[in-house]
């Protein structure tokens, strides 16, 4: 694509060199640069792309775009076009849209933000629309799906703008009509979704998470980042029972409808029944109240189902299709029961924040005949303040807790465990610490009987464990099967 066409929509551009060059691709990683590429230097939390300009030129970049003009002073190659812009993150999003032919304009986008519930809600809406015969794409924490087929596993909740636009282009090729996507606070803050127009925006809830030097400095920044979605959509839905969800209704720049259980809302769930395998409630379809059953347990599933119903009704989907889809939808790593030969009740759940851990443990505790055995850790290089809080929650609710490792990343796993232990010591809960996560799961399985429930919290759908920057294979479904094989010998 001709460079000047690639730059359409950008403001405050300074150019030195030829604008008539043909650009073969866009990259913000110098290692991905090919002959004729536009390299856009991004200043990240750990790495400053401006330091890799020479490397990008050696790899064949024909054009360099920067935010820091000083970085261009050492570029001597007169055949390379040099561009300075006020914000390279925005420039990355705009040029990517142009390069792939603005595919998002041919799609109906449904964006979901919030601390919890994004993944489950996307799967619920996907299931409903597919059963209604719609062609659907999904982008989220677990994977990218196009028309029911998994395209690729996700490396982050919301892809970088180049990857995102490429995915949109593939969806257009496959005649996708609706795209449901998780829109993380980071993607909004870092302009990965800049320039997109969402048909519908959804706010699920808000609680402490992602507070760290590499994410959000405080809760205000975290909330304001999420709020940006409602400057980009035609209409929105928010959880009126959530304190900050209530604020969205007042602060949003688009019309908002509400859903809830305890407060007056556009769509309300009543007469709720929850077991350890499903949730059941009444909701109003037109002029009638009807029962809806969701095959995912917990009060939080009622909230997720309510907004999925809201969106489906807005899109004119038949109520019987909605009800059938919600009863049968399953989400990898979200309240996922693992079938096994020993008949043990083992649930894998992505709960990795204080509120989500409390939600899942409280949900299963009420309906489990035996003990609730909680196995969890906390991720490294993330908000350390939540670690003792989660320890205290598990100690208070679970009958037995095994504190273990999650994704320690670059932190000492024992240090993380010690911080969790500081919280559980405040309770009378029984516990032990086993750093090796596989051994922790094995211990839980050996001590459980058929009336107990083991909750493996924190990793959910993830098929790896990240230690010192390296991802090691660690799929808890596989681990459970291996342990059972060992126990049968």
C-alpha cells in the first residue's frame, strides 16, 4: 500500500523523505520487520522501540515512524522515509486499519469490559447468535474463533492493533456478521482499539485487579480506562448492582440500559435458584416472566446471562433460542467440571482476584455435601496487595486450602506463597503450602472423597505455567488425568 494512503486520518505528522513508497507491512517489533515494512516505534513498559530503529532498518524497513523525534537524528540512510507523530500507539491503530482496508466497518462489534465475566459473557452471546444462524467471530482471553472454529489461542485478552485488524480482515473474508470481543482496560488505555466503533458496549462489574507499575497505577485509572469503551459505542449495557457499573450509566457518552438482581433495572432476574452445577432464574421476555437455566453455577452466572439476554433481545433473537443456548453453553476454564474415572468432583476456574475467588468458593460451598478444598496461588509481577486478601478469603470459606504457585513469572514463588499465607493466618482455616502446583493438585485429589469438591483456581483455560519468562506446558485437565493414572497403579 502507498505510504500516503496508509497515513490517512493521522494528524500532526512531520515527514522527511518520500511518501510515494510502497509499504509491504507494518511492525512495532523490529524482529518482525521485512523488506519494505513500516516500523513504528512504541515506548513500552519494559522496552522502548525507539532503541531498535537501526535494527529495523537492517531488517529492511523502508519507513520509520517515531514519537520521539530525537531518535531519528542518528538515521543516515537517505532512502528511508522518516515520520514523527504525536502518539505512535494511535498511529499504529490508524495505519493498521488503513493497511487492512478498515475491516471493522464491515462488522457489527459487541465489546465487553469489566473486571470479571468478560469471557463467559462473550461465550454466552456467541452461543446464542450461532444457534440463531448468525456468522460470529469471538476475540478474547481464551482464543479467537471464526464461525465456530478456533483460529488461534490468545496471547492477551485484546490483541495489539496490528493483530486485531488482521483478525478482523480474516473475519470479513469468512463473511462474519457479528464480532463479540473482550475489551481489556489495557487495550483501551494503550489505544489498541482506537478508532473502532462498537454497536454495543457492555460493563460487567468492577473490583480491584491489574493494579501494578506495568498496568494501572490506581483504581481510578483502571476505571477511567474501562469507561473509554462508552465513548466508542452506539449503546451500552451496565450492571446496576455494581457500584461503578451504576456510575457508568451516568458517565457514559452513549445511551445505556441496565440489568441486575437487587436494584431496579431494564432487565431483572428474580426467583433465583443456584446449585453447584447450574443457576436458574425468572426473567421477563416481552410481557411474560419465564424461567431460564444456565449450565454454569454461581450468582455471577446470572449477571452474565442477564446481559447476554439483553443483547440477544436487542438483536431480535427468539427467546427459545436464547434459553436453549444458555442452558448448554460451556466455557473452558470457567466453573469447568473435569470428568474423571475416580468420580472426584474437580472444578477448574480462572478465579485470580479476591472477588472472583470469593464468588466461586461461596457458590460451591453452599451446595457441596462434603469439604471444599481450595488449591490456588497468585501470579507474579502483578498486584501483590491482593495476595493476603485472597489467602484470608480461602481460609474463611474453604474447608481446606492448599496454597501453591500460579504463574510466578519473574518473582520468587515462595515469596508469593508467604504473602498469601499472611492472609490465611488471620483465619481459623486449615491449610498447607506446596509450591509445586502439580504436587498440590495431587495432594488435594488424594485427600478428597466423592462428596468433596476440589476447586483449582487461578489458571482456568491456560495450558501453561510461566516461570522466569518461559511458558512451560501445564494444562490442569491433562495434569488431573495423569495424576489419576498414577493413583490407579
